[in-house]
């Protein structure tokens, strides 16, 4: 059997996510050229990116699996499934933790730490 490229990605982690998805469905997949792209990431698109390959007889099945939109599963999970709650029973949101004031304070602390050491 020969290996066939089914998708190309700019970044290795994208290819590994797709590989894991295929392997969870029982399709053996491999990621090619990831080390080349890690070393020369600026040339990723020029070199064809990171290639996700499967065996020739699994191409159609792999294309079907990778084409599925599974974003609804994430939305269902976010709708209160196992979320932390405050004292009033409301779900805790991370957005207030990422406020501009907190971001500035965090980066200022990093700056003081690195300059001070």
C-alpha cells in the first residue's frame, strides 16, 4: 500500500489534531514534513506545509471524517456540562479574567521579573 496526502496544514499541531481524529476512527495516519516546517516555519506554505497522509484504500473514508463539522459537540459541552459555578449557581466565565487591566498587570509583572533578575 502507498501513502496518499489527504490534507495539508500550515502548522504541525493542526495536522496532529486531524491525525488524532482519524486514528480515533480506526484509520492509520501519519504526519509528514513536520520537522522541516518546525525548523523553517516561514516557508511552510511555499514547501507545501505539513502533510497528513493515509493509506490509499482509506482516502475516501478519511476525507469524509475530516469534512464532518463537529462544532455542535463543543457548543453542547459549553452549555453547562461540568462547568464551575459561582456562589449564586451561575457558570464562571473566563472573560473577566482576561480583562485589559489584568493583562497589563500580568505583562508588567513579567517585565519586572525579567528586568529585575
